[in-house]
């Protein structure tokens, strides 16, 4: 069963699992995010079936959706996590992720963050620069600790995705260039405080073809063999994530297809393999529920002005991303061309341009789909608007998993000079 099957019309109303979204909207003021626990569990099951069959460990990329209720589902399923901050570390631990299943990535780990991860006893640090390597070594030595480390290498593979989420091309801020790899490895093996695991890569996000993974795996195989011949004990490969989902254009990447590439290209290499899916586990399980504040009749096409804005869902403004839209009440109105926008004072606050939709009037509610990843985690209080709530549905029950953070709440943290 795929995650989209948890969102269906019944008796003219849009249901998630066994609850109509309109019934929730009557209790929880729009806009709000809503997630299906069953859909997330289904995606976790698909992911485990594909990657555990080739012996790979799975570490959920917390940055995709860091709500504690979502992380608890990952913990219950036995997944580890990939974190990029001390805050994500704290969330993972609170949700029940064992520290020995946590990988710490990211280009700008502060001293306090490195110390917090050391004290927690995490599984592995993915190092992204020589200065970071030196700092971690110094901290370990001063504390009498040992840290497992892998070097994030930039394989210079173009993932053919949006430029803002491409991370493995020449000149990227991510990873250590190949020209510095042996310098980094030599520093690690000479240290009594750093234990070399291997190499890590992350090609980008929302990748929908297998070619980038094939290229990366082939290069990694060559590098592992070459480095072992030089005496470096490479035992682990972290292949990152980036597995693309279908945002309505029919393009996506199946877990099984990626696992088959990994198995074919890295078979018999004798390394432990980790993957770091994020978006692909949670995106299709979530929607952003919003109400049409105004229907604005202008030429050449009308505007539907929602109560949700780019401060709630930034992806369309930041990545020119498109999210499918459904009305909460099933409509038999004739379709029309319209623009769907938010209330923020920015021209980029636009969700859909020239969209073909059934006629929608003021006061009606809609759902923006595939909003479970990089939605609520990127939300802000821009224009002094509320940070909107999050809801989780389980069967015929729902719970508020993050309350609304109002503009009044935010002013409590401020003072006059």
C-alpha cells in the first residue's frame, strides 16, 4: 500500500486515514500541517525492505521533518538518524533514537555541538573539512575520548536536481575535495583519538534518476580499493540519501532500484553501508491545510489568496517547487485557470501559477500535498505571523503534535532596549 492511498475522497470529503480534514479544520484553526502515521510507517516499511535486504543501515535525515512525533515513529521502527545540529541531536535522543545509531553531518559543526555529540556517544562524525577534523581531534585528546569518523568526500557528480539542493559538484561547500583526501586520512590514522571508518557522500536532494548513484558508487569502489592498497582501513561507506519523490510529474526514485545499484556496484567490497533517506520517508505523508481568504477576480486569471503563506511552506518560493492542490470538499465545478498565492508581502509568495483547478470560492478549504518534508521545519514567523501547528492522524484519531506559536508567544522573548 502506498502512502498516497491514505488520502482519499469519501462521501464528498477529503479524508486522511479515517478522519475528514474538514472536521479537523473545524477544531484546529487553519493553516496547519497534517501527517498520516500510517503513511509514514508504510514508507519506512518499503525502505527497510529494500535496504536491509542488502545489509545497509538506515539513518533518517532529521532535517526533513524533525517533529518529535515523527522521530518517535523512526525510533519505533529501529531506524537511526542523520543529524546536522545539536538541536537535532537533542530531538533524536528525546525521541528514543540510541546514540550509537546517530551520524553527525554538516559543514559548520561548532565546538559546543561536537562536544555534545562526543558526550552522547554517537556512532559517527562525517567530517567535511580539514579544520573540522583538527578541532574534533583536539577536543577528543583534551577529553580523553575516541570518535569514529568518516570523511565526506566530494565525488564531483552532478545529481541533475535544483541548484540549491545539488551538493556534490566541484566548488560545493560540502565535503572535502579529492585533492585533500589523503591529507585528511593521514591525519586521522596518526591520531590516537580518531578511529577511521571510511568515506561518506551525499549527492543532493530530490534525485529522480539512478545515474548519479551509479557514478558515485563506481568512484567510491575505485577509491576504496586504491586507499586500501595504500594502507588506509576503509570499512564503512555512507551513501547519503536524496531519493526523489513524485511531486505530481510522475518522476520518483524507488528504494528497490537504488538498493539494486548499490548491491551491484559495491558487492563483495567488504564495507558496512549506510543510507540517509529523509524526504522520501515523510513528504507524501503530509499536507498543508489552508483556507481561501479571498477569491480575487482580475485579468488575465483570478487569484486564490490563502491564509497559508511562504512563511509556512517555503519550498515554492525557495526552489520554485510545485505542490499539488486538492479541495477538502470534492467539487464537480468546471475547471478554470487560476493563481494560488499566500498573504505575505513578497511577490514570490506563490504556490501555483496558471493552475487548472475546479472553481474555489472564499471560505473554502484546500490541501497542498507532499508537504510532509521541508515544510514545517522551514516555517517562520515572517510578517509577524504565527508559526502554524502540526497534527498527526492515527486511524480515526488525531493529536496536536505541535501547538500554534502565536505572534504573542514570540513577543514574550523580546524586550525593549
